[in-house]
């Protein structure tokens, strides 16, 4: 094999590895001051385009058409909601969900729990995160009524969050977030 062929193969291998999706435990979502980074410096909230999220997460395991088009990453515990216009996908993310447990099975809920890292400001969030710690650590966030029981809506810097707990409010089930259109 000559030098040029070897360099081309090495370059192709490097390109393929850069496009590979992260392992579930390595998924990193950091939200700070209105910036939603998936991985390093991949600000999804800049324009909320689906391509930025998919660039990091890779090809989704399942796509479901409906009011929104959902992209479910079964092994990662993540769901992307893509808004539609007259049933045509817009290419924009309207909401991202991180599932810590699956209390109900349906066509959208991932098959596995989120095992990566989710950080909002300096609060590291996992299934054991309590509502009291969320309120304490996310001071300055406005809290408003949620649309379902055991779910709490907070917003700041153009991003809303829904923190949904189990019925006894002892375990965080999922966190949903997206562009806050109320502000």
C-alpha cells in the first residue's frame, strides 16, 4: 500500500469516527445562560435546528409522525420533538426530553433510561434530584403552573423546563425543555 492510499484510508476512518454517535453514558447536555450544548460547543438553542442535535446524537432509532415528528433515541433515553407545519417536518426542535425512567410505555418513550450527564447552570440532574434542590439551585428561574400533576415548569433566559416526578414525588421521571415562547 502506498503512502497516499494509506493517508486516504486514515482520513476516511477519522471522518467516520467523528460522525459516530456517543455511547449512552457519554451523552452530555449542558444548559447555561440560554445556551443548550449537546456535546462540546454544539449550541442547539442558537437556532433550535434539528441538524445540530442529530449531528451530536446520530441517526435516531425511531421516528414517529404526529402533531410533532418525534425522534426517539432508545439507548440514550432522549427524545427530540420536531415541529411540523401542515404535517410537514420543519427541521426545528420544539422540545427535548431526557427520560430517567419509563413509567409508561408508548410509541415515543425510549426503551432505556438516560445515563449521560444533564446539567442546568451548576445543577447536575439525575433521577434522585429533588424538587427542593431544583428550586434552591435554580434561583432566579420563574416558576409557573404546569399542565400535568407532579410536573413543575421553570423558565429563564428563553428556555423552559418541565421537571416531571413520579406520583409520590420521590423520583424525577423526565426533564423536558425547549424555547420559551411565553417570555
